[in-house]
C-alpha cells in the first residue's frame, strides 16, 4: 500500500459512487410508493427526503470526483447533467413537501421519470452501451459476420489440414497480450468504448458500433490496422495520442498476425504493460541513490524520454569517479544510452567502463585528453552508434578500432589530429557520413544581371541607348589618361571618351591629329 | 539542495495543498510528506522529454527590428519592372498600416537594390541577396521558410509574441519553457542564456522581459551575459574575499533559508537557494566560458575579424557555440538595429555585413563538431518589411515599414530538412500564397524537435492551463527531415 499522502484521494473517494448512487434510487422509489399507495406518513416522508438530499449530494460529489480523476466515454456528460438535475430536484422536493404540497407529487413523478435515463446512461458507462440490448442483438450480430471470417472460427479447426498455417483465431494468442496491454483498458470486457471489445477473438470479430474492425479479404483495410497507421495527430488514431502507443515490435507482431504471416509470440518482457515492467523509475531504489551519488559528484542525469527507460549522463567539471560513483554508473547501466564526457582527462580504465555500458549509443569525448590514443579501451562498445572525438588527439590504430565497432554509424574526428597520426601510412577508408573537418560552402549556381531599373520616370533614352553610348576606348586619345564617362562625342559612328572637357574640345577641332591614338 | 527533482518536489501551490484533502493534512507537517506533493498530476511538466528528442538545444538568432525579407531572401525580380508604381489595392486589400505610413499619399513599389544569387541546395537552389554571400554558402544546410506570418505589427508586441507565444507581456519566454520542461545539461551554467549585440541601424528598445520567466519560477529566466570585464553583473566576489569564505557564508544562509522553506513552503525561497548555488558555481564557469583564447586561429578566422571584439555578433556567435558545447538548453542572441524605416540600403548593408559571416560560421562550426544534428539554429526577425517605400523612393534609397503578413525565417540543424525552400509569397512579397507558417506553428515544430509535445508542456496559473503555443500551433512535418 502506498503511503497515505501518495494516494490519489479524488479517485479513492470517487470510486464510492457506484455504491452511494443506489441510496437515492431506493429512497425515491420508496417515497413514490408511499404516495401511490396513499400511505399517510408525513413525518416519515420529511425524514426520508432529508436522507434523499444528503445521499444525492453524496452520489453527486463522488460521481464528479470519479469523472475528474479518470476519463469516461461519451454518455458521461448526459449522465452528469441528468444527475445534477436530479440533485436539484431532490432539494426542490424537500422544499415543496414543506411549502407547496400540490407540487410535491408532480415533482416526485418528474424525478422518477428523470431517474430512468440517468440510471441508464450511468449503467452504459460501466456495462457498455449495448448491455441492455445485447440479448436481442447477439444472434443478428453473429449472422452478420462475413463468411470468410466465420470459417476461421476456432470451432472450424477440425476442417483445416493439419499442416496448414494456424488460423488467425488460433494465433490470436500471439497478439492477445498486446491488445490486452494497449487497448483493453478502454476496449475490454468491462469498458467498451464505441461498442468495441478486444479481449477475445470473438469480441474482436464482432467489431464495434461502426462496424467490423477486421477485413479478412484485405487485411490492410482492417479498421484495426488503419486506425493504428493514422498519424498520431489524427483524432481517429488509436491508441489516442495521450495514451501509450504500440512499440515497433508490437506493431510488427500485430501486422504479421493480421496478414497471416508466421510469427512467434513476443517475449513477455517486450510487451510491457505499466504494471508488469515499471519504467526505470529514477525515484525508486536502487536508482534513486545511484542518481544521488552521481549528482553529488557533479554529474547531470537526464531522462532521454518520458518513461525514464533511457538516461543521459553529462559530466560538467567533475573529477574522474571514485569506486562508489563507478558502482552507481553500473547500477544505472541498463538505461544509459548517452554519455557526455567533455573536456577533461580520460584514463583508459574509465573509458573501458563507459564503453562496456550495455545500452550506450552516443559517447561524446570532445576536447578530452585520452590516455591511450589508439582508443583500445573503446573495444567493448558494441552498441555504440556515434562517438565524438572533436579536438582530441587520437593516434595510429584509432581509426581501425573505430571501424571495427559493429554498430558505429558516425564518428566526429574534426581537429583530432588523425591526419597527422596517419601521415606516411596508408589511410583506412572512412565512411562518408563521418565528420572529419569543416564542410565547404555550397556553390553559387547563377547570379542575376546587375540591377537596372526600368521606370517611367527615367527618360526612355537612358535605359534604351546607354549600351550604344559607351565609349569604344578606355584611354583618352589626347592625354592617354583614363576616360571620364561624362565627356564623350560621336566620331565616325563611334563613341569616343575623353578624360576632360578640354581634351574633348581639342579633339573636336582636329580629330585627325589624334586618330593614331584611337583603337581600330 | 542541488537535486533538481527534489527541488521540483518542493513546489507547493495552494491548488496542490488543497488537493491533498483533509485526511493527509496532518502528514503535511513532516518532510516525508513531500513525496505526496507530486501526486499524479498530469499538468506537471517533466524534467524529461515526451518522446525521444532530435535536438538538445536551440540557438535563436533574433534580428531585432525586423530585417527586410525582400532585400535578403524573398527574391522578387518582377518588381524591378514596377519601380515607383503604386501598390495595387488588390494586393494590400485595405490592410491596416502603422501610423508611420498610413498618412502617405501613395505606396510606391520599391524593388530591392541588391543583386541575388542562386545557391545550390537540395532542391533547385535558393536565391539569396548579395548582402549575405556567406549565408548563401550554407543554403544546403538551411530550411528557408519564406511564408512566416505574425499577428502583431509593432516591435514590442511582435517580439513578445515571437519570444513568449503571446503578444501581451507576462508569459514565460521560449527559453524559460525549455528550462522548465527539460532542465539543464550543465549545472554550472544557467540553462537559458541571452547575448545582445548592438547594431548599426535604427534601433528599438529591448526589454528584459523578452527573456523573462513570466509566471514560471524565477530560476528559468534568461541570464544575460555581457561583453566586457564583468560578463555577469554582481557575480564576482568583492576584492579580498576568499572562495572558502564565500562557501561558508553561503552554507549558513542556505541553512537559514532551508528552515524558512520548511515552515512556509514559499517557492521563491527554493528559487533563491538554487540561484545562490548557481551563482557560486558560475563564479568558476563563466570566466572559462568567455575566455576565447582556447580557440584556434582557423576557428576565429571563420567567424570574421569582429570575433575578437567582445559584444559583436561575431563574438556572440562563437560564444553561442561554446555555450552549446557546454550543454546550455536555450541560447538567445539579439542583433539590434534592423528597423530600417528610412535609408534602408545603407543600414541593411552594415547590418548584414555584421551578421552574415558569423552566422554562417556558427552553422558550419557546429556541423564540423558534430553538434548541428542536435542543435536548432533559428534565424529571423519579429516580422517582415513592406514592399512599398516609406518616405521618398529613389534609385539609391528607400525605406520600408513593418509588415506582419509575410517574412522569412530560416532554421538549420536539429532534424529540420536541410537545403529546402518552403512556402511562397505573391509577386509583391506581400501576401503568402503557399503553405503559410505561423509563429505558433514554428514554436510547436521546434518544441517537437526538442522531444516535447507542445500541447502537453503546461503550467497551471491563475486557474487555467498555459502553453507556449496558447491554443494553436501545428507541428509542420513538411519542414522536418
């Protein structure tokens, strides 16, 4: 039992609702009985009415708490509103009994009428909306099941050849734990949201209010599968966004079952329901004290995802760890997927400890001072996907060691001195996704021409004629100095430029004297 | 008192106190009862992501004053033929303007003065203006969103909106939500750091509350690191004070605080205690952080000549990379001076020269250290600028007014799809015609990459639940790799 303070009191109290609600029902019936049978018992009635008001309040408050502390399918709101109406009416009855005798009987009749739908919707929540009609409908429903599915019913087992693949019904055991763990809380024997239950193969075949969920002819079109494949954001996605989703392995298992492919039941541990395999809870022992040891040593322990299955350890300014702290790392080891150990000396035994963490995927050793530069201590890191060695200094043999790591996808070697270490020897070929230095900028493909504005404000001629008006020469034919665009004249259908107004004047007087200085 | 989980547990609000119910009131008096204070409460944000994150941190490069998208990234060559023509009413559609141009007799189209170049990316190339050649050079690393839009038309509300998800002040800023939801990866530095660079153009006010924690605990507010001898104000011990004296003093004060905390459950006392410890550790970590002497020549050169001048955008970009390496969750850079109502060509030249090389260097530097994949670099202003000129339009000069309907933002790294251009504006760069992205959408997408469901990072305050994205925001899956 959890400590008192950890109990969810709203829930604990709310769960008395199903018990309490029967009191007002009984009292209302009793009060109505007294009137119908014309039994004169005014004092008894008054007393019962008080009891009615109190018990209705009790039922109302517990019902509200229950609704607040856990989610219920839709008729819950109707049930709630009707319940509140009944609460009001029961208080009204007390008042009418005292002051407005003639109204009392009518009020009582109204309460009896209201009671029926209130109770019905309430019962739908616990027994499923179909509960009342099921005895009539069950026969029709089974008749509706498509023949192809019926033939796969366990009853037909005898007809199947002995060496044939087992029918979906037989293989239902392979997915039952998944459905039980992920779906049955809302679609189970007790709660049947949307009329759907997934606790047995028969129930699964029956489908929900909106039709069957299995399509024997085209499994890919099965509602069960389609809903699962919808994007998480979609409101029809199942399980709902805020609930636990199926893992990849579970989805694959379900798919194999649906499509009739051979499959074996998942190991019990991989179909973890919250109660079976609690997520690695940082606040429980021994993880809590291991975390404490590390955090006191200046290590940040961060969950890598909500369920705390995966942890990241980040060292910031910490000394190499003593025996206690190493033991703490070992305690947390199954969950440690990432280690940041940046900018400090790394003794080889310590690197070996890190490398032997069974789940370690990412190791950041940037700016670290390595004891053995050939990285031999990294050898046990079989699960390592990425290692960062930027601005370290690694030596000969290190690249081969990295290439030997079976899972390694990427290494960051920028500034690690590997080129120098391998100078003069043949370099092992490195995978293209490894980062070994700064990447070149991307190339310019084209440049737009210089910006020229075409505007109705500008005189048309400038824009149109300017190409023709540029000078054919670059040096002034008179002085030999560079030309100035402002001084130009047309000579023999060519534009000649000059360095100044004087030169232009001189040229104009006697062009022949300068003809030799003109370009051909 | 340095364990973040137990610190979180000390949070006692009236709601939670009453929520315990009368039965456990007695138990409340002892410290053992604190375990129950964190009763199943779905509103409680976790010091853990909701799902496996792509990115571990965000570097936000905010161009304060709003740079002109038309002169940098939103290439509209067709406008060159429309110089000084009136902006058609069918484009403006009677949109409300700021008081600065609403009195103008006409709205003449001002095409960009700057040449654009098409850089290779993973699509058919990205057009970037001559003002940002280095940024063009990383076009294959960028997710260039040309279809951002915002709700506010003035700086103050628009920056507040961009930083806090709401145009009115009082909400926690993006970085504070990060710090609150994910905690820090380095306990020697704050998880949210702010760096400010002064610009060269028309400058707007920069309020401290742009990085405030709003109704979140004060420890989640951004910590400003300044240029110069005293990077964090009041951090240094007075001359002559020994570090062990400081420690002894802190221990005594903490003991008293702890006693007070046990009696009054005031979360501000817990904040004060955490902050004192943080400051003590920062006395060691900050000098090491801002000491750029460990950086080699090649690195400094990459960021350009300004990098040696503290406080410049270049120096702050390098500092941002150093903060990223050290595990800071949210690094907010502000570059001031983009508010070019007049003399835009001159101002934007100076502004762009100051940011272009450093911001490209930051992305390439993160990339070469293997950090870009887990770091989101976000670049953008609070809104865009108008296609029509504010004030006199000539071939050499023009100004542009505020324009919330369309602007450009880019993101690099952190699992965003590199080398794409997303969204499109009309021929005037005025309205979005394809795949708009709102500020809430951007926030939701960034949070998603940090492993956070934006609908579930919640804080209850004044009787309602608050989110960074308020009541909207969609994760833009198209932007993600």
